[in-house]
C-alpha cells in the first residue's frame, strides 16, 4: 500500500472522501450516549502514535486529534514548531526522515503549504494537513458531515461562501467538485480565491461561481458560511476589515437563503465582524455540531491514513 497522505480534497478521489465521511458518521453513532454512555470505538489504533506539529495556534484541531487518538487506543506527541529543531533551521526532509522512525503518522499545521508537501514527500508515514495558508481539508470534511446531518445529502445543494477567499474557501472549492454541490462565493476584490482553483473545480464536476455580491451568493442557498476576516498570519488587518465589512452574515442576509438554510463557521468566530451574534447563536447555526464533528472526522481520517479502511 502506498503511503496514505491526507493533504487536500483535490488530491483524493471522491470515493475515498465519501468512505471517510461514512466512517465518521459510524464513529459518531458508536459514541451516542456519551458522556454518560459507553464509548464503543474499540481500540483499532492501539500502539499507534501520531506526532502533531503546530506552527500556528489551535484549539479544536489540537484537542480533537488528541481525543481521537486516545479514544481509538493510540497516543500523541505534540510539538510546537518553534520549540523543535525545525524552528532552528533543521530541514523539513531530515525532520520527516527522523519522525518516520518514531511515529506512525504526522499531523501538521503549517505556515507554508509547500512545506507540508515536502514533508509528505520525504515521510515514510502518512502526513495529515491540519491547516496551511492554502487549505484546511480536515475542517471541510467536518463541515460536509455537519451539513448532511442537518439537511441530508449535499449533492446538488447550494452552498454560499461569503467573505475572504482564504484557505477554507479554497478547500470548499475542492469540496464542491468532490461532493457535487453548487458553491457560490462572494468575495471582495483583493480577497478572492485563486481563479485556477475555481477552474479546476468546474473541470471536475463542480459548479462554482464567484461574485462580489453577498446577496447573489446567499439567494436560495441551503447553507451560508463565514470565516474570520483575519486569518492566522495575515498582517493587513485594517485593509481587510474595511474591504470585508459589507460581507457580514446577518439576519437580513440569512433571509435571502432558504427558510431551512443552516449557518456554518469553522471557528474561532468574531461576533459583530464576519457574523452577528444573532446568527451565530441563533437557531439556524450548526457551529457547535460542526466543532464536535471534527472529532468524528479526525478518527475517520486517521483510520484511513493508517490503513484501517479499504
Ligand atoms: N477550526 C479550527 O481549525 O480551529 P482551531 O484553529 O482551534 O484548531
Ligand atoms: N482561515 C482561518 C481558519 C482558522 C481555523 C485561519 O487560517 O486562521
């Protein structure tokens, strides 16, 4: 079996992603009744260890991967990028070779996407992208799971991305192709996702359109999605806040979507900026399920990477 890296949704076949999602749903069902009920995950990853490298901050990703490994019987080693020799200039290739001798898989949250690709290229064990400047595939898998829990199969549904054309937007573009949904993006000039990503999606079964009009993107939508206007590593804070101000998801914008549309946000959220408190904390928001589903999806990704799924 070739090493199973989980780097991006455009790098994996639709059937593999669907298999991972089905496993995530199964993992969640087994955990029904928690915290009082029994956790019935078995211990399929007993004796497996995951290294977790963080060059950027994290709450959900760190804890959900950590708990996923523990509940599947495995263990983790957390490495803060700046505290490792990588942070002092040891090469990515040498780091990959050494870690491959100790652990069974590597999860990394990195500043540069090409660094993660190099790590995967040199690693003998699976590498999982836990967010880069390009993409955030683990999160969008949890998003698709959350949408399907709330609204049924995502194929053919209209999803609206409103705001910055950032790493999450790019992964949603990949998801539109892999899960056959319509994606309408509304992003201001200067903050649009790369055109090449949209062209790739539309050449691979996606239906992706980009405009600068939040009302057009939200019209008749099944799901409105926001993300922070200032991602980790962004330095042009004032310019961003000014350009993105008209892209707030609020009650008026939600009204343009279908009456049963849901609101999603990967978190952390900034109430009063990209979303109002009324929407984020309102009845159509599924953000807490979305955060929980990170746990179930991480388990499924780990199981796939470590060869426990077909
Ligand atoms: N959504 C997400 O990835 O959250 P963290 O940055 O807290 O990991
Ligand atoms: N776009 C955000 C996502 C955080 C989970 C960032 O990269 O900071």
